[in-house]
C-alpha cells in the first residue's frame, strides 16, 4: 500500500506539534488574550457513553487538547477541533440531563444541555468525517460516525456504488480499504441493518497507468501522421508497439504521454488503437480510415473570364459560364446551375454532360438580377434567391419563370423542409423566414440571429444547418432552438482540435450540403477550400471534427489534383451526392464547375 492511513496520521501529528511550538510559550501555555468561547448547539442532543457528539460555537481552539469539555462535571475527550466545532466522545454518566461546559485559555462557558439515555440500541446512523479525504486505490481510510455495528460484516460501505473492504469496526469508526474507481470525487455510503447514510465526499488520487487518451486526427488515410496521447508510454520509440486493426504502425516519436505514429494500410472503416509497452497492453481511441482522398477535376467550362461574359451551351469543354454559383439536383437526373454573371439558370444532363440555358433574364417571363442559391420543392419547381432584385425567382419544370415572393432585404438562399415548407436565408434581415406550404403565402420568422446568415441545408433530423458571417456553423431545430455546432467566431482557416469543432476557424461559408450519413460540406470562399464537418461516431456534431478535404488554404488556382493538390478560386457553392462520393463545386472566379470524386 503506497500511502497508509497511519503514516498520514503520524505526519499530521508532527505538523500539529510543530505548529503549536510556534504559538506557545516555553511552558506550553497560550500567549495573548483570547475571547471567551460561545456555545450554539450540540448534535445529537441525547445519547450514551462512547457516542460521538458535535458541539458548534465559536472561539474554540483548533488544537483539540486546549479545549476542556465537561458534561455534568465529567471530562469528555475532544477528538477533533476547529474554531467553530468540537467533536467529543461522551464519557460515562448515569441516565439524566446534564450541563455542558467548555473552557479555552482559562475562559469558561456553559449552558448547553445533553440527555443521557439508557437504551443504546436506539442510536441514529450518521457520518461525521473521513480521514484522509484523498487517497489512492488500496489505501486505508477511517470513517467516523454513529450507529455503526462493531461487527465489521454487519456494515456495508460503498464509494460511487463500489463496495469497500472493511478492516475493522466499532460503533463509531470504520476502517476500510479504498476500492477501484475512476479518478474523481465520490460520496461514501454506509448501510447498517437496513438503514443508510451518505454525504461524505472522497477524492481518488490519480495513479498513472498505461492508458490511451485520444488520437488526432480521428479520421484520415494510410500514411497519415497520428498523435496519440495517454500515460506510461516508453520514451524509447521502439519500445512502444502501436497497432491499428492488428497492423503495426511506425512510431516516429515518443514521450511518456505522447506517441507519433504513421497509419498503416487498412480498408475503409473504424478501428480501435492498441498500444503495448512491455507486458502491458491497452486499447483506447478509434481511428477512422476514409475511403480515399477526393480527386478534383475540371468538369464544365473554360478557365478565365470571357470579355463578352459568355453564356455558351454545349459539351463540357465548349460551354462557358460567367460566375457560376448555386447548384441543385433535379429529380430528372440533371444538375441546375445558377449562372450569376449571366443572370441565367443553366441545366446539365448528368448522363450526357451537355449544358443548356433554360432561363435567362428577359426570357420566358424572367427578370433575374444576381441570382444566388436555391433548391427544388417536391413538385419539381425551382426556387432561388434573386439577390439583386430582393425577391425569390420560381422556375417550373416547363421552364416558365415568375416572382412569387418580394420585399426581401438581402436573400441569399432558399431551402425546403420535409413538409415542403419554404425557408429563405435573408442576410440583411439577419433571419431565416418561413413560408408555409402549399401556396407559400403564410409568412413567419423561423429564426433570428445577431449576425447575417449566408447559406443553409437541412439535415436528416430536420435541423437547419446555417453558415453564418460571424464564422460559425449554427443548427436551428424545428422548434427554433439554436446551437453553435462549429467555429470559434474568429475568421481563419484552421480545422481546430478533433472532437472540439468550436475550435475550428472558417472564412465566408457561401454554400452548405449534407450527405446521407450527416457529413456537412462547406465552401470556404475566403480561403479557396472545401471543408467537411463530420459528427462523432455517435452522430454528435458537438464532439465532431472539421477537415479541409479539397484545396490549400489561402492559395488560388485552377489545378486538378488529389486533396490539397487540387486548387480552387473562390468556391461559392458545393453539392454532395447522397453517398458522399461525388462533390460538385461552383468555382466562381475560375468560371468553372469542378467535380471531386472519391473511390
């Protein structure tokens, strides 16, 4: 046993003697004038010899031996003392009522009454103290109280629900061995003959042991460098054996609390990390192998702005945009693209990859001015934010256009919930407005914010996930309750700490899309990247992680490539297929629509 209770008592006694030597004269008497003690109460007010009682008051001596307590003229042993509390052991007395007196530094006071009973069986179960209050597993501690059984097996002692071994017992003390429990502070509970008492708190001192705490990042690929935190690792890298799915990693750096390893090859999936040091092996945090990195390619358009603001239809390498923006999938296997610079709506057949212009300002009844983002309702009608005109543009499946909603402030996005209700992201109003299906005439305010919303998408649970211009990602529940999921509120491009998404930093989030497993894809137009915000393995976004999956933060370009090798220039919208394997990106200032795929 690393720390015994009796060594603790000896240490306390030595400290007490040292302290008393600095305050007393050579003859042991207390110097200086002390105020007379005051008596307030005694608990319990009745009992019998051998019981403990607590006297409350003031001006007592913290040194137990300097307090003289008598009950009916008979001295009582003072076992614990503070300036306001004395714990005494009741001396032998006959049945009856007696006056209590307390003398401290020659000053005496009396007045409390105590009743001696002749039925010791009628005692009350109670807890007074535990000594020490902090210890290690396996240490011995002393519980003081009343109503215990002198037969050890008649008492049941638990800490945090775990039973402790009782070494010795009296009616007022229990000597117990601290059982196994996680680090923390927990209450004692004592049960005797069907009665129980609890309330004393006990703190476990931490015993270092081989342990895995966390892994960062929590998802990635073969070859990724992982940082594993924990305890009792070897400082010699080769003495730590780290395995993922039974395959050994390369340990590149080691300390007692940290290991850096290179992830080995493994199929896509979630695997538990195992660490072996000497003859001890532990398992802990999990690492998720992604199916692969996204490969970015140029799909539609010709890089570079055409001086004529070209609106050219046709094959992918022939057609041209002027600032492609919003993206939406139609039910007929086509992709609709909002061509902001041409004030047009373009359609791409995903089978042939051919582009056609279906609506342009001045055609088919359309008045289009700087269109932004939009989506389809269940009828196949397309609604988009007509930002420059401060209204909503509707385009039917027959390509006829109309303006069903006007008088907005700065509309940037339109989304539909599972019941076909229409939601408008209005940055100028700092709100999301709701228009009730089926005719969208009944208007209400779904959510208001302190900052301007930029883009939104519904998750599978019906929550509206909103990218804000204060660089946070906010979730709005169907009842309007808001919570910040990610983002520190400071502009930047950091992915933050895995498992702590509110440490991540974002730029302007002009587009949001969500796959069927709940991963949130975000365009970071400020830093020319695509970010993926994933919940943890339990679906909890607040414990999720942010990862930059396409592009290099702060670097513009048109280069195709894998992961951070693929470059973008001010991406404005992102659209992900339900399975998450295909991402379409409106690469605004490259005047392209890009496509990223993963195996």
